[in-house]
């Protein structure tokens, strides 16, 4: 009885061992191949990520370059400021008549209203400027204006006052007839304004604005006036 039982138990163990799946141990070569494959997958992922990042950075640089180029040719392009003589008026007139020599001495004070318009997106900075007045080709007065700046898309106005000594350029004037009938003096003026525009370091430009004016000054015993003034401005 016991012998049979032991034999049956051994048979059951043999059947169980035969029925159970075989477990094969992993060799060292197989482990090395698996590790190498995993490292290859990680390398491919890292390489793809690096290529993707480089591509995005390159595309961003190209887009920014195109945008800056368009802006530099449109919004950031340096435009010419405008110098305008809005008006010119007689502040005072000093006339002296010497009947003995028939010489009239004429001094006049002129006030010019000048405006500077800046159409750029950056400051327009300008240095000291001068306005010279001429009569018969001779300098009869010089006015000076201080340096300053004009904000973006703004206009600055300033008054320039000058004493014009017309008698310096006139050898002799018939005082009696001039005072009765009125005499016209044609003055010319030249204004030069030097400045610079710097648009965030992208566009820089030195600007020279010149303005020439012709002024008709009529003096008589009864009135003194500016009958006509014409100005033309150029930019370099």
C-alpha cells in the first residue's frame, strides 16, 4: 500500500514536471544585445529631437530676418524731415533820414516762425543752426537757434529773431523819395540744419536740411510790411 502510493506520487511529479513550461536562462550575449538595442533607440530619439530643435531655431531666425528686412524697408526706413518757414514778420523798424547827404539808414528786426516736422519712428536730433540774411549779396544779419530734438511723428516750432542792418549793404539811398513813395528791399535768407536719425540701431542717417527764402520788405513813411515771402527746402 505504501509502496504503491509512493510510486503514484513519483509519477504525478514526473507528469507535472513534463507539463510545466521550460524556463531557459538568458545568456550574457542576449543581455548585451538587448542593452545595445535600447541605447540605439534612445540615440535615435535624441537625434530626432535635436534635428527638430535645430529646424525650429533656423526657421525662427529666417522668419525674424524677413520681418526685420520688411520693417527696415517700410516702418524703420529713415524719412526726410521737413523744415518750413511758417511766417516771417517785422518786429520793429528803425529808419533815420539824413537830409544833408540824402542817406537813409534802415535797420529792421525780423522774427521768423520755423517748424521742424519729424516723420520717423525715432528721435530726430539736430545741432545748432544758423539763418543768414542777405541784401545785394552782402550779409546783413545772422540768427542762431539752439540744438534740440524732435520726437517721433511730432513737429517742433521755434522763433528766430534777427536784426537786419540793410544800410550796411547799401552805399546810398535817397531818403526823401523812398519814404514818400515806399521802397522795396528784397532780402534772401539761408538756413542750414544738421541732424541725425537712429532707428533702434538698424537704420542710421545723417541729415542736412537747407532752406532758401526770398523776402520782399516794403518800407514807406506810412507803413512797413513784408509783401511776399517764398521758401524752398532741400534735404541731403
